[in-house]
């Protein structure tokens, strides 16, 4: 490849690649390409990448690839270097991601251009994070001959609304689910618990509630192992995303109060006629009264009535999500290795980690049980 004077590389007379190491330089282009992809999701916005970079970017070096066709930008692939590892920008902490394309982009050619450029630059590991399976397969096909492995353990439960009314959806739920909701309402009434749901869209009001959310989350964390949304720098990152997205009308915070006491919350991305539940927790003191279930019931009804086309529970197959849906969007994470030996070692290490994860699940089960023993 020959170097482009603009800082990229020439692939052919028609196709050209430019490299950007400054997020602000691609802000306008990023927004334009995102607007051409209404199903791209909240983690593909420039705002999310910029907030992530402010909080976690010190250890990385930006490498944003822009593909031009006949001089016009038509695709963007946001990556970053960490040593010899080239990985997706703003990952982890992105549930799933996607390259961005213009409406007129010839995607088969764009993937070929991406692959040709990636083959010609130095990296030991190329980690493309979680993609929809068809996009992951395009990268795998384009990178043919490079050793890779696939992580396909992640998926997103979702509800395809498809114009259905709330009544249609709820009527189709099994009798067991209807019975559980009746019993929940009866338990609340017997114990004189008045349940109220409030949805907040104003950034300042969301920020004012954050200390209460953190206290609730800490009580929840005491009953189970795992990392929290407020651990370390995560709380500041979480708050900044909430404020920035709420300011644009893309995010809401819904809270359930039992007798004026905060019992559960859900943070929801709301953009492009899709609702995506991002962060949620509940107060374990109220676990017998299922505040999370009560809140999700109210939110699902609300979003059906708003005529969204998609309700997405985002990545993770927690049991509570399958109370509401059986639909599952699989995700695929392709990871490429220059050295097959290194790739095989990484695959072996993953197998070892999975074995230890089984042991950890037993430990987590014991933590859960022990907190409920007299």
C-alpha cells in the first residue's frame, strides 16, 4: 500500500482509506453516518465513544479508519491500540457495536477495503468486540487466511413489537405469568405497600437521584458477587452517559417506590423508536415483593403504548429477562491473531477460565443461599 497524503492509504483509484487519531476530527462525519443507520444502537454514537475516551482512554491510542469511495466518506471503523492489541473503541462497556456505513455504501467492497488495510498494519491481536452475526461473518470472510477464534456466548433477549398492542402481547403470555403478576399485586395490597413508578428525563433530576441509586446498588451487591455499575470510575462514566443522553432525549431513568422508598430502577435508552434497557437493580430488602418485576411490567406497557418497534434487554441472558420474552438476538465476537500459536494459546486460556467460571458460579450460589439462611 502507498501512503495517502491525507494520512491514510490508497487502496485503488476509487477506494481510499484515511486514518484519524482525533475523535473531534470525525465528529461530524460520525454523526452523519450514524444517522444513515437507524438500527445502529446507542453504543455506536460518537457521544458514547467520546465519553468512554475521556474516562478510560489514557492507556490507548486512537485509530479510526474512514473509507472513501470516489472521494466521499462511506464507512467508519472505530478502533484503538493498546500495545500490540488493536481493539474496538469504547469496549468493554459497549453491549454490541457496528461499523458505520452511508446509505449508498457497497458493504461488500467496504469490508474488503477494511480487511486489506488491516492486513497491512501492525497488530498482534485484532478484537472486534460483539457484532451481529452477519457483520462478524463479513469480517471473517474478508480476513480469510488470518487465524481467528469466535466468542459466541453473548446474546440479547428482545421483543419484536411488530405493531402489536400491549393487550395482544400480554394476552399471549402464559397463564403462569398472569398468575405471578396477580399474586404480586395481592402481596403488595396485603402488606399495605403503595407502588408508584416515575420516569425521569431531565439530566439534573437524574443526577440528583444518583446517590440513592448507588446506595440501592450497594445493598444489592452485598447479596451477590460481581462488579457493579458504580465501582471505581464506572459511576462517573455511568452518570456522564446518563446526563449526556438525557440532554438529547435519548435516555430516561425509571424508578419504582414502595411507600415512597426507592425499591428499583431501570435506565433505558430511547432512540429511533427502540427502547433498550441498559442498567437495572433493586433493593434486596424488597425481594419478596419483586420491585424489578413490577417496574418492568409498567415499562413494557408504556413502551408498547408508545409504538416502539423493538424492546431490547441488551447483552446478557439473566433469567428475569426471559420472564418477558423468548426471542434472542445472538452476538458474535471475532478475534484475529497474527500468530496461530498465540491464538491457540488464547483459546486454551479461555477454556481454563470457563472451567474456573463454573467454580465461581457455585461460589456465587453459596453466597446467595448463605444470605438467606437463618
